[in-house]
C-alpha cells in the first residue's frame, strides 16, 4: 500500500502529512521574508537610523555600527538566517524599526478585525452565490439569465474600486452607513460587501456549472419522483454536491480575502492590519511587513486544513488524500 493510499484510509497519517506540507509552506514564507529584508535596496542599519532620527542623511559610523551589532546585521548571512528561523520557532518575529516593539505583539493587536472582515466576506460571498444559483441553475427564463449575468459581472468587479463606490454612495451621499468603518456591525457592512461581491460572482459561476450538471443525475429524478418539491430538491440534494468545487476554492479565497481586507481597511479607515501595513510600508519597517506575510501564510495553511475537513463532512464518500 502506497503512502497516499495509507493516508486515504488513516486520518492520523493524513493529518501528519498535511501538517508537514503546511510546515513547508510556512518555512518557504519565512525564507522569502528573510530574503526580502536582505535584498531590498538600501542598508538596513541606515534605514533604521533614518526612521528613528527622521534624518535622511548618512548615519555616523559609530551609530551605524551599534545598530548593526544590535540587530546582527554585521554577522554572516547564514548565521542571520539561522537566528531568524530560530526566533520564528520561538514566536519571535523581530522588532519593529518604527515602534520599537515586538512585531508579533503589533500584529496580535490588529489582526482580529482583519480576520473578522475576511470571514464575514467569505460567508457573505457564499450566501449570495448560493441564493443566485438556487434560482438560476437549470432554468431558461429571463430571471435566470439575469442572475447568471449578474454573477459574471460581479466576478469582474475590482474590490478596491467597488469599496470606493460603496463609500461615496452609501456613506457620504446617502449616509446609511458610517464613513469611518470603526468596529460596529454597521461599519462592517460596506467593507464586507466590497470584498464579498466579487468573490460571490466567482463562486456562483463555479457552483452554477456543477449545479446544472448535477440536476441531470438519477438521484435528483428519484427525489422528484418521491414528491419532493423543486426547491427542496435543489437545496437538500443538488446543492450538497454542487458546492464541492466552491468549497475546494474557499481556502484560496480566504487567503485572497485576508490580503484584500488590508486594502479595504485602508479605504474605510477600519482598525486592522491595513493601517499598520500602510504605515510600515511607507516607513520601510520591513520586520512588520514580513511578519504579516508570515502570519498570513500560517492562516492560509489553517484555512486549507479546515476546508479539507469541511469537504469530507459535506461528502463523506470522499477520502482524505
């Protein structure tokens, strides 16, 4: 029996396999962030001096040497890399050049609202996709064509542009929602829609194609013959199978939403990683930016694991591979 077949029949082996593959993804992200810090133009010691002093001139040799010694920039690259990986293994993502605090502490303070926004957008995208698909798939009328066309249109909308339009129309002109997102439920609506609408169109098209195919399956005909109504057949039998391709993409989608949420937070002035990363990017605070990349990679790994488990729950016939 091959390792793949063993994993399919043994959940423990599958879990170990996924854990190892996730560890590789996080390690690759950590290596990438380290290389970014080393290869970006400019001397890192000089950057730190400029950020701290506000002076764009060349740093005095003594101060530059002290900064390089403090952060280990004067050591061989291999030793710097080993210390960086060792720090990550112990929960140390480095110190912020600008705030002089641990990067992990800064991210932990701000990541909550970003995760809430990403998950809210994912749920909203699924709700919109399911509702439009239930009433559009397998029907040949004007409303079905409009719903299908709407899915295609939504899938082409740039979230950043849509966020600006929603802000101007519903917050500035109509004043239905607050201009500044804040942490209230009302402040979450427009940012969620800005992220969810594009994704709902993408999910909708994927699910719609599979939904239409499943409608012709024998078990659907059997359910109708037993007297089940059309909506019941679609919701209880067809949707369960048609949603599988979309569920597969949800892990990728959540990673996309986390990165997209950062831009949307900047538009709506919401609390979250968006403001932190904008400030860190403008001030060349590389540890904060690279730390956010690493945390995002870890969240993506966790999301992929959850999606795989959900896939199995939706259709128990599928083996874990």
